[in-house]
C-alpha cells in the first residue's frame, strides 16, 4: 500500500527548501538539527478532535522523525533535538542543543548550520488555515546586529517551497501565510546559526487536520 500523500508532500516541501539554501560559512559537525516541538506533559495544540490523540506533539514527532530520516538519506548530517514525545525539553534547552552547548536525549552534542523547529498551529477560529514560517525578529548571538537577516532569507526560501507543494499536501485547504518575524520565541533568538520555526498547518481546522493525520505516527 502506498504511503499517504501528506507523508511525502510535507517531507518533500521542507527538504526542497533546505537543499535549495546556499552553503553557509559557519563550520559545524551537524548540518541540521530538526526540532519536534513540545513533548512529555506538554501536548502542544489540540487537534480538531479536541484532547484526543493525535495532538500537536504526536504530529510534530512524526514529521520530524521522517524529515530526519529523509535528510540523512540525502547525505545530510541531521538529528533531532529530542527523539521521543514522552519527554519535555525546554525551548532554551533546545536552543543550547542547536548551539552545541548541550547534548540531546541520545547524547549527541554538536552545533549545526541550520535549526528547523516543526510545529502545528491552532486557534479558536476553526476556519483559519495555512502554513507559515517564523524567524527571530532580532538575534542576540549572531556575529552582527543584522544576523537575523540570514534567518529571514532561510524562512523565505523554505516558505516558498512549502507552498509550491501545499496544494498536494492539503487538498482544498492550503493557504500561504508568509514569513513572520517574532521576538518572543526563545528557541530562535539566541541561536548562533539561521533558525526557523515552521507552523505546518492549523490542526484546529478540520480540513488541514484531516490531511495531516494521514501521516503515520511514530
């Protein structure tokens, strides 16, 4: 039996954005840290079906694990900041993992060229839908005060390629919500490399939730 369409479409859209990026000048052992948002006691956003599984943490770990595997198959050194949705890692700890200041839950410690954090959105208005990519409005650990500009460039490339295939991933319910600067995300603003957070879809929207849950859970 073939894998669900969202399995390949969502993975491919993110991968295309990553491999389109020009190589950076910052040396690192790891190319990409993939960060599945939430975990443990923090289930993240509730899905369209309310508190019943799957909710955000289960969907995040599913997308992130398959993204890691596909990136590895393409020749990247890619690892997850956390490998199980049974544990909770604080945002500042995830940032430290990306910076090479802390080991992940499998004892891997290294800085990286890029951090991509995987999330799902949810709002009270069930009619809202779409995909957006966030980046830090200001960077405090960059080489200069304009370091955030690298992040906005990465966000724009990834968002563009996400939307190229969004109609396949989310039949009848895709929308481009663009790239958004955010100065409140602890995981992004003190990263020493380009870092983005992708809100893959609105799981509070029945159509998008119905598409994303086709991704097999891990």
